[in-house]
C-alpha cells in the first residue's frame, strides 16, 4: 500500500494539477522503504500521469472552436512551434517544474507516437527520481 500511495501521488503530480511527489518520496525513504521500489512506483506513476496530459492534448483539440476551450489559437501555435523547434527529445525534460506538463500536453497535440513518448518521458522522469533518491538518501543518513 505504501508504494501505491507514492504511485498515486506521482501520477497526480504529473498531470496538469499542482501537486508534488518528492516530499512523500523523501518521507518514505527516511522510513526505510526500499529505494528501488520507491523509484519504480514514482517513475511509473509520474509517466502515466504525463500520458494523461498526452491524451488530453491529443483529443481536446477537437474542441478548439468551442468558447470553453482553455487555449487561444495563437497560444496553441506558439506551443507547437516551440515543440517543433526542440523536437521529440524535449520529452526528456517532462520532469521540469512549470514547463514539463505543457510539454507532454503539446506532444499529444502534435500526435507524437505513444511508444517514443512513453520511453522518453520514463527515462527523463526516472533519472530525476533517481537523483532525488540519491540526494535524499545522502541527507537522511
């Protein structure tokens, strides 16, 4: 159940909702839970949360002509130009605060294939959680 709660918090943190999973990860580490399982739960949860953003980006564009649609056409064009400029490899930075979630949303808008999306996002987020675990382990010993 411990790892499931980290998975869920990491999932929520990767969606467009404001939430942070690193604190929960640090608490679990300081309570002696297995770092490998914590890394796996956090990375998988965060990657699947980013996938939700991809789905939203992919399918919400069908509603861009509606008044309730949250993005203006010029904002969408700017985001698409930015993604085209940096390309698929920008998904390695989906873990970054503020810009990471929009990167995954725009990837859905740009119809990035799901397998490269998941691989690159998993690698970037996995590396980030590995660094967090190493740092947290160093400071809790």
